[in-house]
């Protein structure tokens, strides 16, 4: 396809997770070792621009210099715990960054976007599994609230200006790495998500995993999530771009998840079995802002995107 996609990103020192920042922050300078590595591994020549979305002039410069038809907007900081401590940082980066981006897109007549949303927009769900029609907005943490606010803003935008065509992908819990093992979460950075933390304990870099809450109303008392392999998440984006090129939706939210719930203790047990490493854990207090269970009904996303996830929990741990 003769189109270029803009993958946007603002770099967070705090949080480098599965759908976050695995490409280098040095991209602007042309020194992008991890970008080179992605090209080497995938055999694809990538066009990748990364900039701080709060710097609207820089965003505009990128759109002025290049022909862009579609945007995949990944740029966000995403640590639930941190967002409760530093709400302004989250509102500024995630919400204002997105406003800047869509303003520049408009200026340059680019109206097609895949947006990285989150299952956090559903809050503590009223029913399970969660369908796309489940009410949103009753969000329990600041990170999720930024995603909810952006979704509402994009919806309003598509009402006001019907030429916008946006798919909002509501990620459940993306984990794992490229099958080569050479592209994944950056272990030198701070992070707060469960899977990279488990990996650090397995490597001996951290003493134990703290299990946040053992008293939830779940089968074993620990938090239940719907984990999805990062490669499936990636192919979901390719499928979404392809759908945008075929149909005008204005605004469409879709779940990206497998529809299978796994508790923290179950994930630990899978990890130990698959990798053969023991991972010490301790029960700890609930994390502020967490909900007990998030599991999706992923059938609409799979149907509408003609997309089938291929990886299971063993692949994710491996
Ligand atoms: O050290 C830890 C870290 C996490 N958890 C528990 O593990 C589960 C998963 O927590 P994560 O931090 O890995 O991910 P979240 O559930 O907070 O995921 C949210 O943040 C993600 C961003 O990483 C995605 O946006 C996702 O859609 C959204 O639900 C939760 O029950 C959490 O309480 C622990 O017990 N100990």
C-alpha cells in the first residue's frame, strides 16, 4: 500500500509496557537501534516518526514533511498506580496530546485513525463478559479516565464532522513479546504491570511479586484479567487499518481480548510451568484504582475486523 502510517509516541520514563514504547526514543535523531532491530526482525522497511504530542509545532512539522493517510495513535502513559499519584501528568500527556494530534490531523486533511483505548473505560463492569455496548465512564482510575475522555472527545468530533473515521481499540491486557524474544518490554526501565514484573523476579532482579489484593470476589481472591499477546494486538491494528480503508464508520469502539479470564495466581502458575522458573510472591494490599475482573466478549472485534488471535497464555509467558 502506498500509504504511510504515523505511529505517535511520547516517551514516559516511568512506564514501558507491552503496547507502549518498545521503539527507541532516539528515532528523531536517526539513531534508533531498536527501530533497526524491528526492521531486521520483520524484514520490513518502517517509516516511523516519534515526537512529543505536547509539542504541536513538531507534530505539524511531521505532517507537513510527509504524506500521511492514516494514524495509529498509541501515545499515552499508562501506569494505573502512577496515574492516581500524578493525575495532571496523565491528563496533560494523554488528553492534551490527543487534542494536539487531531488538530494537526485536521489541518492536514487526515481523518482516519486507530486509537489505542483500554478496557479501563468500562470501570468495574456491571456484567461479564464485557461487550462494546457496556456503559463506559464509571472509571476507577485516572489512566482509564483519560482514555474515556479521549473516546468521548473523538465521538463528539465524529458527530460534528462526519468525515472522521476512527476505530477505538479497547485493549484488554497486552503482554508478551515478539516470538524472537528480541523485541519486548524494556527491562531497564521502571514498569508496574504484572507480566514484566514476574519476568524480573524470575531473572532474580526483584525479590518477589506483590499480589495486589487477595480478597476480591474472584475464584481465588486475586484480580482476574483477559491477557492478549502483543503480536495478536499488533495484527489487530493491521486489521483495523484495513477496515478503515474499506468502510466509513465515523466512530467504532471494538474490544481486543481473548475473552478468557486469568487470575494473578493462575498467571504465576502458568509462568512457572512454561518457563520452569520459580517466582516468589507475597500477598499485598489492593492497588488503588484496580477492579476485580475485566474479561471481554471479543466476538464483535474478531468478526468486524476479520481477525483471529493466534497466541495463548503459554505463548505469552514463553
Ligand atoms: O505487581 C503487580 C502488578 C499487577 N498486579 C495485578 O495484576 C493484574 C494486572 O495488572 P497490570 O498492571 O498488569 O494491568 P492492568 O489490569 O492495570 O491493565 C490496565 O492497564 C493496561 C496498561 O498496561 C491496559 O491498558 C489494560 O487495558 C488496563 O486494564 C491486576 O489485577 C493487578 O492488581 C499485581 O498483583 N502485582
